[in-house]
C-alpha cells in the first residue's frame, strides 16, 4: 500500500483553469494583448509570474517592464481571480474526487495537496474540502515550482514517508514531470498526447478508481 496520495488542485480537484483564464483575459485586454483558451492551456500548472511573462511575451511593446510594474499587473490579475473564486462551491468539485478522498482516508493513507497556486487554501475552503487534506503545500512554500519536484517532496517530507511510497495525481505535463522527478508514482488526468509520460493515466477524474490505481502502483 502507498503511504500518501498527493493531489494537484487545478484540473484535478476542481477546474479553476477557466477562472484563471477569465482573470488573465481581463488583464490582457487592458494591455491590448489577445489571448484565447488554446493559449491558456500553456498556463496550466505554471506559476503566476511565469504566466504573466508568457502573456507579455506576446506583445512587442510590453518588453522590458520594470519588476514593480510586473508585480502590479500580477496583483491586478489575482484580484480579478479572487473575485471569481467567491462564486465557487461544493458543486465545483470534479466528478469522483470526493469519493476518492473519502476512500483514501478510510484506508488510513495520508492526503496531501501540491499546488502551484497561492490561493490553494482559499479554493479548498470554498469547496468545503479543507478538512480532507492532512497537509497543503502551496506556491508560497516552495523555492522552485513545477516541473521541479519540490512541491511534491515537501508534502512527503512532512508525512515522513519515502517518495516511492507516494502517488501524485496531476493534470499538467509540468506536474507529471514534478511527480516523476520526485520518484513518485504518477497518475495523470487528461489526454495521452499531453500526458504520455505518466505511469498511469485516465481521461477524466470520474475514472479515478482507488483499487485500479493501487493495482497499477503495485505492478510498477
Ligand atoms: C494553478 C494553475 C495555474 C496558476 C497557478 C498559480 O496550479 O494551474 O494556471 O497559474 O496555480 O495560481 P495563483 O495565481 O492562484 O497563485 P495547480 O498546481 O493547482 O494546477
Ligand atoms: Mg493542475
């Protein structure tokens, strides 16, 4: 049996990617930069500042901005995002996740969160899930974001368990790299095209079944 399950937040527990997109779009519009949902795919699992850099890179007239101005832009986006987060509730938990969390807890296995979001705790509170997690690692606690393994290893270190006894669940290619880099068993949610490097993969969260994951983990 594994000793810990460590979950990514956006795209696994809930789909905040659309809200991130709306908040970035509002900021980008104000800078006369055009972004669409396809472009937003590139921002999944990537930190706030890195996302801003990718957006600014689209505009030749927005190069060489001062760090102060970039910070102000990132704060503005976050204000839009936090406004949108006020609307989410328990109904926004992705299918199958609640049942999976309950089963893991029933088995006495640690449950951790490894998110690139500085709003991770707030999101979990809004979803009514904060009590389901034994430990939460968010972007504020790590020096190197995904694809560096640190976000995941932090949770395992807190639990005091070996990395090869942990299962990391992710939806982003950079997140799967982080789990694999930690020496953990990676479970991915999403397309084979993007997530072929995961040890085990499903298309949707509703297909995340505890027994099937344990079986895949055991044969690896
Ligand atoms: C999430 C999202 C990213 C977002 C990042 C930072 O990561 O996938 O798109 O840029 O958090 O979020 P914030 O601006 O709230 O700090 P994850 O790791 O939960 O998928
Ligand atoms: Mg994610």
